[in-house]
């Protein structure tokens, strides 16, 4: 569901809440019950076998048309090329419209960008604040496991850049950009689609034998010939906060990435309450290949945002949700990358709160947090 808040000079603010009318939403609204398979809920035992059988029957009889998508368009929003999109990484973007006169929200439709986007797209694309280009990728359980692409400022999609050096399908939920590069996280959470068919639960799993890697590709690359992979043990990242380029005292080139790292990644799927995410800064010397890293927080922080005008450029502050434990969120923290001895300022008062629930600030009830200029 999307919400809009319209402010006018001569009246009270107007709140509008509308469902994104995805294929899944319309199908289940008409059926009066959930019918689309939820690949993240797992499917074990006889109950799972029964659900899989019903789903297969619905597909074979045409009750479910998988070519229309399976997503909920409920992860994030992106505004680029003059359009607003609701995003879910398991589907194509849905174009949305907000009436500037009334604030009313309507679903325009599922968008394949003139036929050029043929597979689901990340829900965390990155918009360059200077060029207004949008950078994005797709991941899937069959080769090429990772595909990179971008959009020009008018919203025209580029050609695909398949990344065949990714040899195993990983859960690639997010990535990062700098002025000249895109950075991909190849982590230890891998895709196991056969588990669904075999009835063993989630289509994702933890691969203890894999070493996490960070892939660095020039952002205007037309193929993967220039990609470089840097192994970073334990660097399991779902979300990135920001990345940028730096030059050392002797002219050496560095890439810097700030991201929450899952310190107990083996719990990330089925026991998320045991997951602890600590923000770290990684520095890669592009001349020598040496990678260094340091923690920026001890708190259980994730879902970070920055001021969008600093995307891909050096910044100092980020704002993150405090897991208490995940998926419960007890407040919002401001993180100052430079003040390591006191890295977190608690803006919200810790307390029980679920996703989407009320948020109590330190002195007054609040339902939103404004990101200050940084
Ligand atoms: Fe996310």
C-alpha cells in the first residue's frame, strides 16, 4: 500500500492510502484469498506438498499466469525519467500516478520499458544526483545469475550486461554506485530453487564454504571484461548505505563502501531475530587490491538512508533503523562515520514496535523522520 500526504496553503493536509494494483493483488482480491505462492515462506512436509500441488494445478489450468508477475510492489519507490515506480525485486516495476490536485494515488500498470526489461529488477536502484541516470540490476536462479543495466535521465533502458563471473545464484538484494563504478555484493546467502520442488523449505540457504566477494564494474561498461572481484571474508551485506571514490596522499585510488554487515548470516532467513547487523566501512585500494575494513557501529542497525544528493559521493551521516531484535524496530539512529567513539545518536525511544507500527520520538509522538541535510 502506498500513502501520500498532500499539503495545501488553505486547508488541512490530505492523506491518501491505496493498494498498488499488481497482478497478484487483483488475482487475490478477485479470489478472496491468497493464491499466489510465497517463495519466502517455505514449504515443508505434507502441508507444503499440498500447497505446491495446488499452485501447480492453478498454473496448469490458467488460474495463475506467471508471465504477469508475482510481486507485491511493496519494497520501495523510485522516481526517475519523470515517472514514479513501485518496486519489488521479484517483479517488474509498477508505474504509479499521484494526482497533484487531490493527492489521490492510482496504478498505471506494470512497466517493461518498451519491452527492454524482461526480468525482475532490484527494488533498490541507485539514482545519480548529478547525471539523473538510474542504475539497476537483476538476479535470478539461472545463468546469467546477475545482469546489470541502467536508464538514461529520460527513463530509457540500456542494453543488458550479463555478469557470467558470478558462478552461483546469490541473494543480491542491493548494491552501490560511485561516480565511476557499480559495486555488487556476492554473499553467502545463495539461491536453492530445487529446495522448493523437493519440499525442503526456503529457496535460499547459507553456504558456509563460500567467501563473500565484492564485484567492481565500471558503471558504463557494456560487458563484464573489466569487472574485478575482491574477496572479503564475512562481508555479508543485504543493504548498502553509500559508496564513493577517494584519492590517497600518493595519488592511489580507493573505493569506500559503507554497509550493515550481517554478523550471524546463518540466521538471516529463518531466525532473523538472532541476526545482528553492524555497520562497517570497507576501503579497497584499486592500485594494490588491498582491502581494509573497520566497524562504524556496535548497534544492531540496518535499512540505512542518506541524503540523496550524496548518492555515490563521500558523505558523513546516515540514518538507520534499530533492530530490537529484527524484524522489530525500536527507533532510528543517526550514524556519524567520523565519530567512532560515539557513533550512534538515538533519535527514537527504544520500545516495542513492529514494521509499520507507531513510532515514538524522544519527546513527542511521531510517524515520520525527516532526513536533514548532510
Ligand atoms: Fe531492502
